[in-house]
C-alpha cells in the first residue's frame, strides 16, 4: 500500500516528500481541485518522487477535461486524476476515454486515475461500483474513491470495510489498481491495511485533522511508518 499526500503549494510539498506520491491539488477549488501548471512543474522539480495532479471535479465536459489532463501531464504530472461529478455510465465512459487518450497520446507511460465519490448519493453522481468496470475498459489505469464534499465525513461514513474490499477486488479482477481517500484518519490505517488497495490518499490526516491547515512533515513520516 502506497501513501499519496496532497499538498497545495510548493512549500507544503517540501513537507510531504517522505510520501510515496506527491499529489498536487488546490483544495479551495474542490475535492479534486486543479492547481496551476507552474505549481505542478515546480513540485516535480523538488524530488524524484512521482507527482500526481488533480484536474478537477468535472461535469460532463470531455473536451475541457481532456485539455486539462494534457496540460497536467505536460506540466510534469506522472499521475493525472479526474473526478466524475456527473452521472450516467455512457457519459462516464466518454469522459474517461477522452482523458485517457489525452494523456496517453503523448505520454503512454503516465497513469490516469478516475475518481468517483463515496458520497455519490448526496452528490447525485455516478457510484464507484458503476464506474469501476469503465476505467481500464476506456484506457485509464486506477479507480479511485474520494469524498466529494469535504465536511468532515470520511470514506468509512459512506462505505464500510466489506464494500471497500469488494471494490478493491473488483478492480484487481479488471487489471486496474485501487486508490482510496476521503478524510482518512490514523485509526483508519488498520482497516485499510486489510482492504489492501494499492494507494491511499490523505491530506487532512497529515495536516493534524484540519485539511485547510498545512501539511506537517512529522505526520507524513508517522503515516508512512504506519502504512509500511
Ligand atoms: O487525494 C486525496 C485527498 O487529498 C484526500 O484529502 P482528505 O484526506 O483531506 O480528504
């Protein structure tokens, strides 16, 4: 299980360098808010660690999402991550294939992450289970669950360990990886280890519980020691 940590600036990224994957985002623009390309580039320059970039919680806008995905990959992101903020399997397939093509067209080695929301019922968006079979089938690499509304409710408030285990197993059977996130706490690391997704994503946990605060290096190190 690898640890992905989401800084919002170059300064914060310096405190996150112990993580396996540095995930650039702009939390003030949403759960998967996109940061500026020059911030992605500067964070990529900081270390040899793989860099991920969120491109936004996207409505059904395959053209816009594919340009944003291409921009993030060109700026240096090794992982490009998009959230599906709409419903409908057919529309999801179209946006996933557009984003995957935009990245793999010139960067076949890069990884495309597609996120659905644990709180899809209150978001009115596609569910993670409905999204899962559309990911690799449309050229993407990782199926992710995050919470869409960051109001303190966590992934486990919406999906229990057995459902998350089913999601992870389903992804494995589809030859795609799983990433889980959503206001995770240190106490969640034990159940997450038994669910065993390839990646877990955190921000609030390593900010001391408040994701609008700043990432603390010692908490990233603590989280790394517990996921190993
Ligand atoms: O990709 C992971 C997210 O940034 C998780 O943020 P959070 O732990 O504050 O919900």
